[in-house]
C-alpha cells in the first residue's frame, strides 16, 4: 500500500481515536467542572466518576469511499489516453491495450499471437537493434514488456521520470516498428516448442488445458499450440499480424505517475500522430456453443495426488446476474469460509486447496470451474462431495450469515483494487476497452449489497448445471477408490508431447 492510501487509513483511524478521545475529554471536562462547582459551594461529597466509553457501543457514520478519477483524452488519430498524475515517487508507468488476440489467428498457425507478442519486444525495432535495446533499457533501469493473450495485446513500460523521454521513444518504436529479428524469432519458436514438449510435466497444467478444450471444443478458445502449428509460423506471419492489429484507433493507453500532462500529450502526438490507421474489418469469431453436455475425461498419470477439475460454459461481463453470481461463488468456493473449503478441507481433510469460480468472459462467455487436488485413494469420494455441494447450492437458500459475510467481504475488499495509481488508471482504461457499462465501478458495491438469498438461489439454479459438468481427472486409475465409470462413460486422453 502506498503512503497516500496508508494516510487514508491512518486518517480514518485518527477519526476513531479522536471521537473516542472526545468522549473521554468531555467526561473529563464535566468532572473538572463538577469539582470546581463543589469547591465553590463547599460541598463535601466526591463527584460522580464518568464511565469510560465502551468501544462495543460506539457508532460512526459509514466510511465514504470515492473512486479516484483519471482523465480521458483522445488524440487526433483516434488513440485514447487515460492519464492520472501522481508525483509521490519519480516513476512513470504506461500500459497500452490493443484489440487483438489468439482468437483471430489461423487454426493452422495456433500460437501465432503469443509468439508475436513475445518477439514484439525481444526482437528489437527497426531503429534500435535487439541487443542495443536490451542494454539501453537496463542502463536506464527501465523496462518494456509485451504480450498477446486470447483477447488483447498489451505493451507496457516502467521508468524513472528523468528517463521518460527516451523510454517513451523506445516504447513507440516497439509498438510501431518492431524488427522481429530473425534470430530472436527462431529463439522464441524454440522456446515455444520446448514448452510444448514439457507441457505434460505438470498435472495441474494438463487438467486446465483439457478442461478448456472440452468446454470450448471447436472454438478458438479451445485450441492448443502444437509443434506442427508453431513450426508453420514464419517471421512474415508475425510482421503481417502486427500490421493487421497494431494501429492507433485500435489502441488505448493508460499512463500514471510523475509526469507533466501537457508535455506528455505533446510527446504522444509527436510519436504516434503520423501512424496510419487500418480499415480492414476484424475476422468473424463465432460465439462458443451454448449446449452443455456431461463428459468424463481421464488422463492416466502415475502420481500420488489426483487433479480434479469440473466445469462448463459460464457467463460474460454483460450478464445482469453478475452481482448475484459473485456472491454465490464466494459462498460456494470463495475462501476459507466457503462451503467447499469448510467441508472438503476442514471437515473431511481431503484436500488442501479447493475452490469454485466463474471466469467472467469479456468478449466471449467464460467458464465456470470447480477445482481441487486430493490423494489418489480418495479421488471418487472427493468428486462425489464436490458434486453434492454444487448440487446443494441449487436446492435451497443460503443462510443469512453466509449471505452477510459474503457481501461484506466483497464490498470491503473493493477498496484494495485502487491501492496504486497505476491500478486505478489501467482499470478504468480496461473498462472502456472491453465495453463495460458506464457506472460499473461506481455502482459495484451497491449492486452487491442489493443481492438477496432468493437471488443467490435463483442464479445457482440458472447458471450451475452439476448434471452437465465436464469432469477431468489426472491421476493413476489403478489406485482410485472407485472407477471413474461411476460418473459416466470415461474418455481416455492419451498424452503426447507434439
């Protein structure tokens, strides 16, 4: 927590202490007055002692929290910039988001987006070769990072204020004129291939990958790079991908820290003002299939602990039941007080980690996932318990105590999303980038507070489908306490490293 936010908590604490102190001070003043009066009137009896304030009975007005505001500016070329000055430390942070992602890459070249993101920075620029870029950034104690995931590309930097000019210039080169150095391209492809060869070393990674493939079968979100698709990617593919998706009207920038507003905007206009825009439409990407059917998938692996994943298609950010689902998932699997943790971990001792959550989709519906790991000999028992608790959420209302704790925890933790100015400005930029409705953050706590027990049951019935879950188990079936066929027809997944 930075000093500015810490001061808010200190200030709030000071209010509490001052209020309590005022009570004591007033009591002391009354006592002094009584003593003075008794002396004046020559009264011999001692004054009545005032009772100290009881902190359990003290009341205070609700703490008011105003969301920090950043400034939104649109440059002449269409680029949107969010600005939040913070002169506490001599540091500037900038993050740029672009509408790109692996959902737009050809299936035969799965992995193109992530490889392009990796080499965008490491491959140097047309003006600054890769080795020189590395050395210069290291000398300035600056960093530039880039990456492309399923639904966005991002390029960011962090620098000391005194090095802002040069770091911003290098950042613009990386964004506009990446060189995709052939040696760095080859190195990135080799790293990707080595990662594919080692992808089956981690049982948790296997389970997560296979669950995604099952939920998003036939959709770009379910594709996994292979050695063949990575080998098919060329340097020219990366150049073309960059040219297709990197342009000013497709880019949103969030800047925070120790900078001068007018000077920064002038620099951004100078560095990006002549960057041409694209006119090509985005490739059409279909929505994931809505139909949900159960499946039991097993990956044989000789391990002492089974990895268990359950899931199905969930919701996106525009769902009106989002807030009730947030409360429901907290009660189900959102912490040490959740039903899953209390029963599976605390009461039964079957697992160390267990949780359940909705990954809220931003451009497409995200998945609902319940996950845990347990010793191989308790695999079936743990799956049954998971399914039972999930089903229980759809059958009766949660208790008033569960509801109260969940809502208070979500509302009270909300403030920690705004600890740093960089978090504030990037979050506000991302809300526009992904098209969240106006007032989303401002109304978030009130929307959570309005959730009722009936709401929780309603959304559990509507969005949880225990009977249609994809079940993925990675473990040694010879040691299972019961065959997985007890949960349905088993599909064996053969591992390979290609």
